[in-house]
């Protein structure tokens, strides 16, 4: 397979990882792609803004033109309330930055995924914690602060449970309530185990439900729905072949350090092609485990923490009059 197809074969939904793979393969920055990095080292938070500016960048990255913001912190998956509150504020700031809205904008939050499968339950769990206000603004507007926007939320389930394509459900809702913006939350897949449950990606290009596990459905995008769609995703799983591939990389690095650089073994290890190695691993694993995806054992608690972070970032980003200290008052 041609080397330029590397980033299509190794499974990842994160633009930051796609950019890393393309940059490593071509040994140059990706044309048509602008990258900005902000670090808060004292708080262990890194924000990376990847902007795909033109068709050349979209072709190289295999992703639509648009903005992809990644918030990373190893403290997301830890039981650290103070760290979570800081991550909430950072995430809310990025949500406000990525899409400007008028004060009375109608927002629909969609929690994608299967609530019966823990690594895929992020979307429904976020929806359960989002402050919904559309009905209150319609029926008791005098009791609601003027800076609170009308927000609706739904967890439509998956086609295996409902028999209905998610996109068909959302199309019907959009036609009825006519939102100005859709926020879609979904579980993703990562290329690196270190980013699993420790990374949140925001994209203004929409989402394809099920893409994290190679089960692509009709997309929820501005083109398909006629409404801007912001996707929020967290990698909750990693491809088993990726785990083995990373292990082999560490093993090869160790062997290279111990080898004589003039030896045939060293030369052979240096010649190993990343794409060929990954494909070989997948072919070897497939008869035994199929398309296996792996998630950490503490996933139940971590999903609850991530749902808390994302839902409250949405709450304070799209309700300008609400701060973290006000959340319980509205719930």
C-alpha cells in the first residue's frame, strides 16, 4: 500500500494523531494545515488547535476542512475534582471560541452511542447531565434568567436497538424544533493508549456515528442536516492491533539500542516499514480476535467523570449566565 495511505489504515478519530502520523511519514509539516499549541504545564492541560484550511490539507489528513481542537490531560480519568473543574473551564472556552452564537440561539445536544455498552455510553451519560431549558423558556420564561439559552437534548440510541438510523431520528427533530446548532457527543478510537480517556476532541465538521469502531453510518453534518454541527468526542477504546504495534515499536527500539549498528539485525530493523508492520499484525491477530477493541478496566468510573466534564462544559459555554457554582441550582 502506498505510504501516503498510512493515516487511513491505522485507526484513529483524532485529527492531532492523523497530523502526527502524516508529519512523521513525510518528515515535513502538512501543507494546508495550521497547528497551534497551548500548554498549562502546572495544570497538566494541553490544547492543540488543528485547522485544515484547504483541499490539499483535507486530502493529506483524510478529514474535511475545518477546526479540530484537542484538550488533553491525564487528570481527566483521575478522581480529581479540582483538576476536572479547570478542564471544564478550558473546554468551555474552546466551545465558545469554535462557534459564535447569538444570545437566543436554539441548541440541540445529541448523545450518540449505546447506553448498554459502557465504552459507548458517553453520549447518553452526557445528555443525562446537560441542563435542558427549552421547555422552561416556553412555559415559565419569567422564572428563567435572560442569559439562559433554549437547550434540548436527546440520546437516540443505536440502530441495533431502535431499528432506525440515528441520522433519520435527528433529521426529524431538526425539522420540528429548528435548532441553530447541534452538539453531538460520541465515543472515539485513539491511535495511542496514552490518549484513551485522557483526550477530548471538538470539531466543527460534524460526526459519523460508529466511526470509532469502524462502523460508519450516515453523517451528522451541516451538509446532511442543514444546521452547523459541533462534534465532541473522547477516545474510549484502542484497536488491539495498535497495542501490539506499539509494543513491537518499544521492543524494536530496545533491540536497536543493544545492536551493533553495522550488524544485519540492526539494518533489518531499520528497514521495517510502519505500514507493512501494522498490516502484518492485523492479519496475524484477525483469525484469533477479529476486530478487537480494548478499553481500560476502570472504564465505568472514567465514563462518569468524562460525562461530568463534558456536560458541565456545555452548560457553562452555552448558558452565559451560568457558572459551575450555579449548576446544582438549575439541576
